[in-house]
C-alpha cells in the first residue's frame, strides 16, 4: 500500500467499511507501521513484540476529511507538517509561514510523499489569504508564542475554528479575549497541549483512582531540552524562555494530578539575555499537597514525572509524551508497568477531539477546557511578574 492511500484509509475508519482486507504501511522513520486489517488499525512499533501491538480506531465524526490550514511552520518545516500528514481523515490544504522558502519546502515534502497538494502562502499578507479560504475546517497555529493571539484572532474573525499550540497566548488576558471572540463567532478554539488529550492521561488517573499508591500528596516533574539557541527561545520579543515553552508542560502535569485548588506558587529562574533559561517552581495545593517542578532550555533532563502517595508511587517516563508508567509499592518494588498505546504521530488525539467538538457545535474541548487554559496562564503570569519579566504584546 502506498502513502497515497492514507486518505482512503482514514475514510474507511470514519465510515466503518472498506474494500481493503489487509494492508501495511510504514508511517515514520522509527519503524512504526499501520496495519489495516478488517476494520481496525494495528500500530506496530519495533519495541513492542508480537502480541503487544496497539489496536486503535479514531472516533472521528462522519465527515469525509478534516481540512487543516497550517499557520507557522517553525524551524522544523516539513517535520512540523508531518505531525498531521499521517492522521487518518486529515488533509492539509494550505500552509503559511512568514518565510516563503520554509512554506515551499513543506509543499515539496507533501508532493514527494504523494499526498494532496497544499496551497502555499507567506509573509504577513499570507496569513490573511489563508484565512480567506472556504475549504478549511480547522487552523493549526504554531507561530512563536508572541504571535498566537494575533494569528488566532485573525482566524476567528475570518470564521475559522482554531487549534493553537501551547503556550496558548502570552498571558491570561489574551486567552480570555480569544475565548470571548470564539463564543461570539460560534467557533471552536482550544489549546494544543497534547498531553491533555493522550490516552496516558486516563491511564494515570485510573491508577491513582485504584488506590494502589494510597493518597497522593506530592508530585515532581522536570522537562529540559538544549534549545537555548532557538530563536523563539532566546528572544524576549518572541515571548522566549523556558517557562512558556516547556514549563507549561510541567505545570499541566502537576495540575492533572493535583487539581486546581492552588494556594501558593513560588518560582526561581536563571536568566540569560533577558529570558529565563532554567526555572524551579514550587506549587502548594489545598490538602497539604505540593508539586516541585523544573524546566529548562539549556540542558538535557530525564523528563521524568513522579507521583507520590502514602502507599507507593508512580513514575512517568517522559511527561511530554509518556512512554511508560511504572507503579511501585512502599518497599520500592515494582508492582506494575504500563505502556501507553502506540501512536500514529501523537497529534491524532487533539485532532480527533477538535473534529468531534466541531461536529457537535462545541466551542471548547473537554480535554482542555477554556477555564483550565486561563488558570494555567494565570499561574505563569504570576511567576513572570515575580521575576519582573515583561513580554512585548502583539495585538
């Protein structure tokens, strides 16, 4: 089966019928494969032996395809587009980046992959031209954080549903304005923080709810990448720094476990050239519970998250995209280990949530409610205020 059959494969999923009985296709350079077999997709990965494959079926509504417009392609260019390329029932119809060369590279990538051609736009006017199209169901925004508000507002005013990358905006006030505008326009807008949509979230919730580790009292998490030279990280005018880029994941991890009853937040940071490069955050929740978090943009960390209880603890390997969830008892003995389902790209879950919400006429996704996005933005606003770090606003 060639890649040109991906859309057919997606439509088979959506409508539950297909003439294909069995077919296999490789979807990334890590050896991950889809196997379409009589109505289900089996995702096979090298680290999962026979019998441990992940069987998936996306619950997208009955629409032929979710037509996506890309606003902002980042340094990865084609790598960014590939996030959506292999999601069943999804078609990229338009691409826009401030730099024309980057957008054209992505178009070339789609052509070489034998996928439907996407229109290419560039520059400030390019964003406006993309928004004028009437064949876009959802706009995915991945410009620097500094411009999320400006571009999301432009899309909403043009009548487009929006999936906007984290951090959703520069501050909570901008987030509130966008949510109010989406409500006025009767459109969907949601934050694309993928860990909120992944199956691993429910897996962790279920383990905690089982009582196997007792009452949860503390959380630790870290997420550090050596990305200090990336433009959107090192420039204050692009809302640079570690907090909005990677710290948002640690705060969301703690919040998904400990909830929203926050009493106090204290944070310390090391700055370089006007932006935070290494942050430590302490969050105290009601019920005498605490989260201790670290995020950084100049070093590599193990990306681990730990959830401590009165009878044991849970370790989550890679809080940015959980790879393994391990449970230990009070004697530090491993009592269980779980692998989240193998992914297509990892972005399929938020796209599925958006498609479902659009079909149901919803203005937000339950996986990441508007109030929760605002709450997390307020936490980060408070942290930056304590540091005296002000970010220029583009509105």
